[in-house]
C-alpha cells in the first residue's frame, strides 16, 4: 500500500508537460491566394519579410476551431493591410491554436522555426507585427530569443499590462480559458515579474496605441496597458491610432501607419520625447521637468 501511494504521489507531483500549440505559416504576398509556406533556397528579391501575428479570437459556439491555426480576414492576401505592406515586403501570416497561454505560444517552437526558416531563405530583415495578444507574443519572443534574427517589432493595441475583459469567466469555451486568462492584468504582472530576459537594444520596437475619442482605451485595452511604464523607461516610441481595438487592422489609416513604422528606422526616444507622449496620452505633467526642479 505504501509503495502504491508513493508511486501515486510521484505521478501527481511530477510537472505536467505543456502541450505545444499547433501553428501554421502562410505566405500571403506576393500571390493572390494564401498558401502554406516552407523554407526555400531561392532568395526573395525583396529581402524583407513581415510576419502578421493575430490576437485572441473567441469561439464560444465552435470551440474546436480554437484548437487549430486560422487565417484572419486582415491577414488575407486581398486585405487592405496586406496589399499596402506587399509594396515593400514579402508578407506572411502566422496562425496558432489558442488553448494554452500567450506566453507558452511565444516559447513554443512555431514562431522560432518561422523566424529561423525565413533567415535561411535569405531574408535580411524580419519584422513582426502583432495585434492585441499577438503583440504580447511578439514581445516575449524577441525578449526570449534576442539572437533569432527579428529586426523589428510593431505591437498594435497590445495588452502588455493586461486587459480587464480577460478576467471575465463568460463568453468563451473552456478550451480557450488558459489563453484568455493569460491576458488578465494579474497574469501579465506575474509573467513580467518572472521574465528574466531583456529586450535586445538592437531590436527596433514601436507601439501603436489605439484610442477612441475622449477615451482612455480602445474599447478593450486601456492606453496605459498598450504603452506601459517599462516600455516608456526603455524609450520605446508610441504612435496614436484613433481607432477601436476591433477595427485597428482593417483601418486604412492604421495600415499606412504600420507600413511607415515597418519600413522606416525606429529609434529609442529620449526622456523628453517620452514625457511629451505621456502628456498627450495620459494628460500628465512632464516628469523630466519635475526631476530637474527637484535636483535644484
């Protein structure tokens, strides 16, 4: 009996392996139809690859769909965003199952293999563009894989400090609970607390902050979560997009902003530039001026 109980204790105390997310990569430009992509020895003429990473997509009525990668409308070859980006980049759409946490998606082999294969195929610039949770995944990936080869990250309406909507226990199937709950404020705080990786200073990074008129949010994520304190301290630039969370990737003006950020040089902001943005976004006084007065 004792040996049986001991064996049971070993089984129940052993760490449960985290299932790897199912992922897929489609090339959506050039071309007129999405197709699964595999690495090739033939280098692209553009030498610039851009990977679109989507965020949460709830499937309350068809939970099985959450277990498979999917191509969103704004990732489709004929979307306004893809057509705009295709002028300067070969565009790829990354898809992943949403049955584990966003952090585990970032740690999984799918995105890592995607970037490695793009590098092997001759792309010298690799830009990740993540919407919502896709921005969280992109950030954690470049932090955990600083030498993978990503040259630039653009996060749109990303809940880096979490979203209160993710604390709700309704509106999504049980299979998506790990992914949804990983986007709650406490979960994001805990994830950052245990984050032992740092952002490579050579990796260019920008936040597109979506905000509704006369609001401090985009309808889902508050502005302070999209451009949190830690990114401000690093001088990560923030660009305002007057659009809702749900319309961000289907908006012509936002598509233009994403293109400009993707192909232009992104430099870290000075303290004064961060202060100016804080005044615009949060209505706060310039902290640099306050610190100078305190030092006198």
